C-alpha cells in the first residue's frame, strides 16, 4: 500500500479570504483507478495506475516485498534477487551469525561473492500476486437488522466458504483482510520464497535507527539498511534451502 499525502496550509490571518485545503489518504493499490489519478499525477506522480499495479504485466508491485509475513517490507533492486530493507529487519539474523570471532553485529557484514552469503533459517520473503475485492461475497448474508454478534457470525461463515472456494487444495497463500470498519473485504494472494540469504549489513553503530527515541527526530543521519538475496530453484520458483539454488530473477 502507498500513502500519498499533500497538505496545504494557508494562515488565514495573513491571507484573508483563502481557505485551508487538505487532501490525504491511504489506498490499496488495486483501488488506484477509483481515485483521480490525474490529481496524483498533478502532485508529481510520474507513473500510471497500471505501472503501479497490474496482475497480468510487470508493475511496481513486483518489486515491493514483505518480509516474514509483513513484519517488514523491502524492494528488489537487481536482476539477481537482491533486496534492500532496513537494518532492524535483519537484526536477528545478523546477531545469530555473530560470534566472538566474527562479530558482524558490531563490525558489519559484506559478502564479496555468492558463496559467502549466509542462509537465514525461518526467514521468508513474499511477493504480492493479486488483490481481489470480495466484499459482495463476504457481506451477501449480512443485513442492517443483525446484531454485532450475528454479523460477525455471518462474516465468519462467509470467510470459511470463500477460503475453501478460492483455495480448495490449500496450495495458494491467501490473506483475507477487512477494511473501513468491516465494510469492504479484499483477498490478497502472495508467493513466498523460503531460501533467503544475508548479503550485507553495516555495523550496528551505523545501521541502528534509534528506536522510538530517534524515529521521529529530524535531521537524522543513519545508515539504516541491510541487503538480502532471494534464492529459487532452477525454475525460478520458491524452493527450500539448497546449495544448488540460484539467485531469483524478477
């Protein structure tokens, strides 16, 4: 999801007769055509809605990834599956690889070749495949006369039926989310890669962003990054860790 915020403040006492205007919002990427793209482009956006999200063609959604089910995000920045993310998103992995002989947390880590990259156990990276509006199906049996408990029960039954219908063999990775206080529902489908390796991380003194103490302070000078690489089977599809796996090609 992308948040685009424009805030225009005019001091009325200094400029009488003018009003304050504020346009802001957070939108699901498949809803962009429901927004006035012309307004967004007028604010400086150089992409079309299709270049941001397209289920049939390459788009920005194919470069943005979620880590470990959404604990962090990242972006694919090379043709060989290199992912850029924040330092704290790989912190546990860096710490796990550190030892008294190789204190990567303190000194940093930079692999100089593919075979020096370190596989991270139980670490996954997921790509968004598509988003479907399933509101009509989810609310088909909901009425205005229902109590809150009755509504929740009807939605719960609809959820079970829909998940069975859309994923009968259990092979898809689906995530059903409600929005706007339960008035809209969207099904997110993901593809998850399981062989993820640490490529680079700066020393903790450079990369640590400072937590809540520093997070909202500006200016702030921090090398808050780490680099990972997605590995796949020879067919470019997700695979369990194997020395013969190859870098993922977007």
